[in-house]
């Protein structure tokens, strides 16, 4: 199998979902958007008071310039928003490690890989969500980059996760950094020289109880693992080795009966783990593709997907044990409509898939039956930002910065077309009535222009992560 030159540019991901109830939380809807794809890792906002129209002179509350490059998506807690960025420095003289090809022979190099021969500064940035003011910035790392990255990727593509007490910024080979809300470094940890075929980083941290969990699949399987660190100290709590090759998708957590399962995508295998111990609970034959999109779940099923070199969705019933490949645990499969990078979204009874060209497929989530396919955006483009949803709306955002608002349901209907006027690779975030979009050069806050500022306290809020209740 050969590797395509395109790349997982806007990758990054995590979440927690309870099958028993996907309902509004006790806190106000979307008070926080604390990790990749939101509180549940599903890309679905619980609130409905979000704009469906915006332009340079309508519903853009503020626009703030961001130094450097990064595809990490915005996360928020209270009135603070966090992202990461990478700033290119001078030549380093470093040479990227030799990579095995898919034939397991050394010397592989993707023709679009670049940049390990330059130093980079990696920063964590904090903003005030009310006016876009930069509150603080911290340099997490400044120096040599261990491996190349795809020219469309960045060295700041992993999305931060926060529990309201600390925030966790993961840059893969340069390490994991924990900061408090004032920007003080609490601890840092190295996970080793992670390399992914010269394609760059992507997977984001997952928080569970007292743990920060990281999926660090790499190269052709050597060194691949899922690792859990103590949130307060950064000390390793458990590590489970894996044999599957490099992965960019972020795991999610689901409740299956009386237990919680950590769902990890993969090329050679898809699997579930006990998040407290790292013990493998079950596995099935993998996607046999580049595992880049993040997993979603609901209706008693977990949906793993990938889009290159083949398109594939596998719906699995959690709660099993051992190898469930040829069992009733595999609910259905579908081999069309998926993206190389962008993650799907499950909303209501339907699973929405999107191709790299923005074409939408709607499936019945429970059965895999096609509801519609071939839903085209009004303007042709390329798509890396993942699908998101709120109310009865599905949003898709192109690399050109165009966001199309679709009506959720059994018919493809484009309701609105919007633009921020610059390229977008990161996925959208929702919090407290505002949509946050990270463009190539700016952060944008999209909210109804007549909407008053939130009455949330700007003081540090208590840790109220419902995922771990």
C-alpha cells in the first residue's frame, strides 16, 4: 500500500459519552467546551442559541490575530479560551529519523513531508472569550523537531484538554505540558521520540477521573501504546503496548453497561480498554486504512471510520470481550462516503459522513441504511475541519473558510453559507452562545450581535466535569 500525498491536517481529538443518556447537563448548555469536539467528544453542542449567519459585518463579535501556525481547535472554560501554536525558527541541522514503508522496508519518505530541519517554538495561548484579548502566552518548547510533518500539517495540531483546574497541551515528541489557568507550568512529561512517517502530530489528550490518557501509536507499530498519566503530577499510571501502526484519531470514552470503555481506532485493530487500568477488553479487525478521523458513539454503538486509501465505517456494539471480529458485536459496515481527515458526526438518529470534497452521506445510525448520499456543498472545496452540530443544524467548514449550515434530517438541504475570509483547518468549538473558529491567521468569535456578554464569573470555576460523575 502506498501513501497518498494528502495529509491529516486538521486532526486532533477526545471525548466521553454515556450511552444511557445524551441529555443536557446540569450546568447551562455548553458552558464549557473543554476538549477536542466538546464535553462528550462528539462534536455536538447541547445549546441551540448559535448564529446561523455570519460575515465580516454580521455576528462576528471579535477577531484576534494569532502568531504562527496551528490546527489545534479552540477549547474553553468559563471566560478563557486556549489554543496552541507553532512558530518556525532557523535551520537546526537535524535530520528526521528513517521511516519504514508499508512494505516494512526502510527509506520511506512522503514527498510532502518537510520541516524537521528547522527549530520551532511551541506555545500555549490563553484568550478572554468576551473580547478576544490575549491573557497570556507560554513557550512550552523551543528547539529541534524530531520528525517531519506534512506540509499541510503543523507542529501544533493536537487540541488542548482541560478539567477546569489544569489544562493539558500535548505536542507528541516535544512532550505533554500541564498549566494552571494563570499560565504557570505545573509539570511536563516526555512520551519519547514519537514519529509518524514524517506526517506530523494529531491525537489529543483524553481526561478520565485522575488520568490524562494519550494514544501514541507510531511508525509501523514499534513503540505504539496507550499511556495514562496522573493529572496532578504527570507520573505514569499505566501503559498498554499496541502493535498497530501510526494513528491520528483521538479515543473516546463510552459507558457500556456497568463499565466505561476507552475506544481506540487503528489500522490493524480497533479495540476497547479499561481506562482505569489499561487492560484490553475487546478487539476487532481494524480499518485497514489510515486511522485519522475520531470515533463517535450513540444508540448503543461505536462508529469507527477512515477514508484513505479505502472508505470504511464499522459500527460496533461495546461491552464484549476477546476478539469480536466475526461476532454479532459488529452491527454493520459501510464502505463509502468517509473522509481522509474529517470526523463524522452522530446527531439524532443519523450518522453524517463527509468526503474530502464535502459531499455528505446520511446513514441510519442503528442499521447503516442509506438515508441519502451525494449531498453536495454549494461551492466546491476541500474539507479537513470535522463535522459539528447544534439544534437541528449540521455545519461543515471548508479549507477556504466557508461554513455551510445544513438542516439535520433525512433530506440534504443547505440553509446558509458563511465565510470568515481565510482558510480554516481546525474544527469549530461552541460555548455559551458563541461559535469559535480558528482560521489560518485569526481567531473568530461568532455570536448574535444583539447578545449581551455572558454573566459567567471570570474567576476560576469549580471542576464540574460531568464525564467523571
